[in-house]
């Protein structure tokens, strides 16, 4: 895997993403030199959710239908209640996520985004965390749930909420730079 400054990272999101859970990784990863694309179902902009109301729009860099996991070194899944709930019924979104797993590439999900990992069948036998309200969903998908700021299981990292963003971004950087050795250690 490449050093973070030579990596290309996809953030998969749609309307209703938790504002900070998309914007903070986007900004911090770009500051570290990574090329980061916001990938969504349609071109244009997607609107975030910021605490109690709609937040600011974010420009979509790539449309999901024109994007492949082979184009990227890692995948970031921001949470919020609305965003992952809308994406988990989209076959193309779930196939995109599964493609990263099949290719042995890092996947990072925060807050409610582990719903997407459950839908993709990626939690069985894994360690994970999430926003506390979907703990049962994560456990029912086969994961061992832990109340930690970030839980790494090979090339899968999960976090609970916006308060965990520093640890979440650090885990993304570590996974990208460690690459295949982390997957081999987990198997």
C-alpha cells in the first residue's frame, strides 16, 4: 500500500451524512497529501446533517456508477442516521463496499455507517464498534461489539461518533500505510 500522501481514498456518502464525519476525514486526509474523492449516487452536491438540522452541501467528485474499488486504496463510510440508511438499500453501494473487502483494501466506518458493513455481510466474526443505538444491529450481524473510540480488526476500522474522529482518521492512515500486512495478521 502507498504512503498516505500517495494514496487515493473514496468517501462514499449521500444526503444526510453527519457533517463532521465526512468533512473532518476529508480535510485531514487531504492535509496529509491523500487524494480524496466524495463518491455518491448522483452528480452535484449532497447535503449533510449537522446536529439538529440540515448542514452544508458537499460537492460530489465521482458518481458511484462510474467508480470502482480498483480506483482507490481505501474506503471511508461516514455515518449519520439518514446517509447509511439510504445507502444500504442501494445494491451498487453495497457491491462497492464488498469490492474493497474482496480486494483486501482498508474500510473505515463511523457512527451509523456499520449498518452498511452489516448489509454487506462484513461483520461476522469481526470486532467492531458503532453509535450505541445500533449496537444490537452490529452484534446481530455477527460482530463482537466494543465501546472504544476506534476498533481495528485487520483492515476494518470502526468508530462510535464525532468525538472519535481523531482516532478514526489516525486508524485510516495506519491501515493505508500498513496495507496487506494488517490483513494477513488478522487471518
